[in-house]
């Protein structure tokens, strides 16, 4: 299963701009997160997770992001 932000965004038929507006960041921020060139801050990770709180997958993505941000192995 592909657990990327881009996949979840596409499942909901959201544009990068729509998601960015929802979590109060720029479209470019969503773009670089999806490309793997930027790790979200803890605050942004929480906001993104809240967008998907009804899905079990969200917890997996969220905790994966937390592990990457804090380099937890």
C-alpha cells in the first residue's frame, strides 16, 4: 500500500491548493512534502493527520512522519 500524502489527497479529489488552504500552508509546501523534499513540522503533521482522522491509514502515515521528523528508527 502506498502511504503518501499525494495518494490520500487524490482519493479525496483535492487539489494541492485545496489541501494547503485547509491546513494553512502554501501550495508549494504541499508539493515539496509530496515530492519528499520536505518533512512537515510536528504542528503541520498534526494538521495533516486531522484531515484524515476517520481513516486507519492516517495513523500509519502520521506516525511515519513523526519518525522521519525525529529520526526515530
